[in-house]
C-alpha cells in the first residue's frame, strides 16, 4: 500500500520511519517532508493547506491512506474534503474531521465539551470585546497566576500565564480588542491556574475503541531550569516516572473514557489521535487541553517505544476494528533532545551546513527543520533535529542522546543540557 504523510517536522519523520518498518507498506510519500524523510520516502514539495494539490498527489501516486501530522489541515477540514470528493472518499484519512478537530481548533469548544461530559479541568469562562468588563470581573475572582488562552490556533503562542492582575487585564484587552493573536484571540478563555506536574497522554481511537499510547513529558522553555521563552518543545521523556499504573488508571477512567464516550454522544466520528495535556495534582488528573494530533517532540519518544506495526494500528482506525489489533510497548525509556538554530524561538538564520549526524550509532536522528542543498544537509527551521535514545533508565538514555549530540555540528547550534533534570 502507498501512504502519504502530510507535514515537515520530526513528528512526520518519526511516522515515516515507523511505517517503513511494516511489510505492508510499499511506498511512502511525505509532503513536504525534510532531509530525513527524503532518505526513507519520496518528498513532494507542496503546500499541504492546498487540498486540491494534495488530491493531485494522491491520485497521481495511487495513495491508499493519508496520515495528517499537523493540526492546521485537520482544523481546516481535510478529512471532510476527502469524504466529499468522489475520487477520494474511499481513501482513509488518519485524523479527525472538522467537528472533531474543534477540540484543538477552539479552546472554548473544548472547555464546553469537558464540562458537558464531566472531564476534570480548570474552572473557566470565555470572553470577547463585547463583554470585556465581565472578563475583568472574572479575573478578580481568581488567584494569580492568571491563564489567558486565545480560542483559535495561534501557532503555539496563544497562551499567556501572568502573575499580575493589572497586566492580565491589559493583555485580555489586547487579545480581544486589538487582536494580539489575530482572529484566534477574538474570543479568549480565562481559566484557573492548575497546580501540579504536567505530562501528556496520547490516545489512538477509531471512534469506538482506543489504545492508550505511552505517556510523555516535554520541555517547552528555551532555557535550562525551564526558564525563558516558550518554544515548540526542546526535548521529551517517555515514560513519565510519576505517571504510575494507579495514576494512568485514573486518567483512563476519568479522562479517556468520558472523552471517547462524549464524542460518540455528540455524534462526532473521531478517527485519529487525541493528545491530552494533563496536570497531575497529588495523583489526580486534570485536563489542560486537547490536541487532535501527535505532539512534537513527544512523537519522537512515543513511537520508538511502540513494538507493534503502526500501519496495522492505522488500518484498525480506518476500518473501526482497532480493538482487534495487537498493541505492545517496549519496557524501555526513550529520551529526545532537540537541536535548535541560534536565536530560536526568535529570529534565526537558515542554510547552515549540518555535519556528524551520519556517524551516530546509539541514537535515532529525527530531522525536523532540515533540507538538502545538493549533497549537503542544511538547517531549514528553528527546531532542527531531535536526537532520540533508548535505555533501561532515564539516565542511560540521556547519556546516549547527549553523547550523540557531541558528534553533530552546525553554526550556532543550541540545545538544553538539562532535559529530564526534574525526573532524575
């Protein structure tokens, strides 16, 4: 079977590598892909928000399954586009339709969904410029820090956590009245700050049954000790030591089951990933947010721990017989450390030659922001590569990741040297 993966990051390289292990997969195509996917698949340089261009690729290369990496095309309705097209409707898309993608596409919708179906989450209210004064009043009922979330997709930048009440009021006005985050912030969700330790739990569902994938914890801040600006993710660990069997059992009963049941009750036929951002507060889970795809860099530690055939699991999603598919996880720890361009998450240069990664033998190099320039691999984004290693312990896996990083070089290369510091 020929498969098309949509996306260009480390997540998509991880999907491609895992799918390439299946003897049922004939040809892999990645659009637009990166220098890593180029070595195991055929890259096709198209804009994946152009659904007509995606259609032409699918028909030209006899694609029989499409795996959607990022949230953008899902929220824009690529799955619905396939179902509405006579030539495409029989081709399964791994990723929810537009109604299910609202779980990520609208913070207000997802909070309403959680409240309706009894999923534990922070107290909240939503506001626009029309009821701005009510927003100010609601902020006054909360204790610092104050959490403001743009309702729509804002490229990972739409969440503010502020310690000063007056600053929170100013930022709320900037978001709703002056569209600080564009149309995404014309509605803003204000919620109670959740205390505890954050982690992510990933669920693959066919709309009826589900498989709970390995848990992971990522590190968002650019600076060591979790300081500085937020990024797309500087590293990740799986499994999460504090997410023991008892805690994950609570997550399944209190979060996963009511989420899947709630989707069914609401008539949402959800086929794909649900990425649940959680807070563990003294052993009690509370949902921070839903995403409707795998995380990045979490995918780079979750997929290497899955011993099962990923294609067979995707077939189960497509045909709604996921419950019949075998699912096994390696009893190993996976760690990944992200190499980023100097200046990221601010302005950074591209086209820096990358060397040494081809000599790595005790870790997996997942390409993210890379491209090829002739025979040379160069940087092509802020987050450049994720270096993933497996070990019996966090310490062993991290040692392998960092030893491998010592072999890699590009101008102004930056990375955090303390990934996993809070778990060791």
